[in-house]
């Protein structure tokens, strides 16, 4: 169980570096392009390598998961990021464990424990202390987008556990990324259009988001939901703002005040409390035989 927690924790830790990569390497003013390139190319590659397409009801399920975990989530996330101060957006996003706890009770009939409810509240308070810098002015559209993004990712997380997966892990992740990317692509063209040119650092940034931020992180995340359960795995998402803060301290020389140190400790405490109670791995549907290359890669995750 400890190895599963550590492997799953790598996913939100990688997501936490996204803020620094976006600020330092990507062209400004193109959030939807970053979201599309983060999901669609890797999704297509993994789907092609897997040599397996969805069948039956899994066409709908793969599309629904792709929208929840990528398409709608990324669009709402970047909308909130542009309309709200980063600290407020991160704090609202930290409500995801609370939403997951409620959805697990409704969709999976798992009674939430008092420990996890307390852990979720502590997590939100910890993130607020960690990232909030000063008083903020609320933007109603931004707040709704932030709440919608947290709810979208929470729904996708719970549905991954409820539905299981009918294909190898990388193929399953590829379906979702491709579906989400196909939703984001027309939105990107309509809102931002294509860039006229990209420099080398932009390509490095997009490559990082595609390979590590999506191709590595999301299969680890989906595997973690299977092994830990949605209720436990969601608390690990709180590591994302913690890592983002640590990167800011390391690369930009930012200073941590007393309240931020208390907040970081609260976040870590929330993660530990939320993962006190493990669960058996989810029994998934039988999948078709996979190519040897893809099977070898999957087993390493």
C-alpha cells in the first residue's frame, strides 16, 4: 500500500510543477493551447500503440471520462486561473476531496469516515494558509469556473473507480486524453487560434507537459484510484499546490512565512489522514491482449 501511495503521489507532484513550467517556458496568453497539447497528442499516441478501441458502452464512458478529467476540467481550470488570484483558485480547487467524499457516498455507497471528512476540511484550510497572500476581490465567473473544475475532476475520479477499466492502463489513459483533447481543440482554435511561431523553450515546455504532465502522471493517477480508491487518492491531489510552493521557493527565492509553514504541515497532515484506511484493488473488466511493448511499459507503472 505504501508503494501505491508513493507512486500515485508522483502524479500531483508533477502537476505542481506545471505552474513554473507555464510561467517560465510557455508563450503567454495561450492557456487552451497548453491544455490541448497536454492531452491530445499523447492521447492519440497511447491509443494507437494500444491497438484497441472502445467497444459498446465504453465509447460513451471514455468520452465522459475524457471530458471530466481533461476537456471540461482543463477549460474551467484555466478560466479560473485567468480570472482569479492563483491562491484563491488553488484554495477552491482544494475542495476536491470534499466533493469526492460526497460522490463516493452517493455513487459507490461508501459511507465517509469522520477521519476523512476532518482531513478534507484540514486540507482546504492548509492550502488556504499556504497560498493565500492577501485579501482578494471575488470574480463570480472565476469562482464558478474553479468550483466547476474541482467538481469535474472529482466526478471523473469517482467514475474511474465505479466503472473500472476494460483495457490496459496506458490505452485506457489514452482514450480519455484523446477524447478530452478533441473537445479542447475546437475551443482553442475559436478562442486563441494557432501561434505564428514557437521558440525552443516553448517546445521544451510543451514537451514536458505532454510527456511528464500527462503521459506519465495520468496513468499513475488512474492506477492509484484502482489501488487506493477514489476517496483516498483524491487527498494526494493536495500535494500539487504544496509542490508548486516548494518550486517557487527553490527557483524564485520566495520566502515562506509562519502561516505558510503551518499550512504546509496541515496539507501533509490531511494527506496522511485521508490515506489511513486502505482498500482492496478494484476488479476491472477483462481486456484484450496487448502488444508486448505496451504491456512492458504498463507493468513498470
